[in-house]
C-alpha cells in the first residue's frame, strides 16, 4: 500500500522549500534510501464564492438546525462546521494535539469533494438539503 504525502511549498534556486519544513523533514527522513515518485502541480483555482455561499447560507444552517443547534448563532454554526470537517476529512496532529485543517484554501476540486461528501452523508441520514440555485462551480 502506498502512502501519499502532500506538501505545499515553492521552488527557489532549483530547490523545493516546503511551507511546513519540520513535517517535511520528518516524512523525508523516514524515506531515506527509498525510491519515491514526486509529482509537482500548481495549485488549482480557489473554491468559488458561489460554492462557499451555498455551503454557508444553505448547507451549514440546515444541518445545524437538524442537529438541534441554533442556526442563527455563529458559534453554533462554527461548531457544526468543525464537526463536518472532522467527519469528512478527519484531523491531523502531532504529539497528541489534533488539528482540523481549514478549508479556506481549498481549490474548486477539493471543496467540491468536501461538499459532495457532506451532501452524501446528509442524504444517508435522511436530511434534505435544497439544491444550489445557479450551480456551485
């Protein structure tokens, strides 16, 4: 089974400079002497305003209300948002400190994956989420 590690960074002087140098160094040290495949891609286009708008104005409040939270209170919406990110993508952590990554920098593809998984989960739970008007691309 192969493991995929994704690191963001930039190239300077022909060298890759990772944004999270300590994590990159830890992963790289475990691969010492191992043949690997490296793929470099430019980041995709950030998720659209309509995607975020549909999620924030329709999906999130609908789920919050269904789950018994106050869909008009930002603190409850934030809590439900964090719970959804955990449910869909899990968490990352070091030394026992679990962190839920922000989706603010997701590209269109990653945000679409997030929305698709959230909507699939709500459908399986029997919760109807109205469709976005005008699409979410």
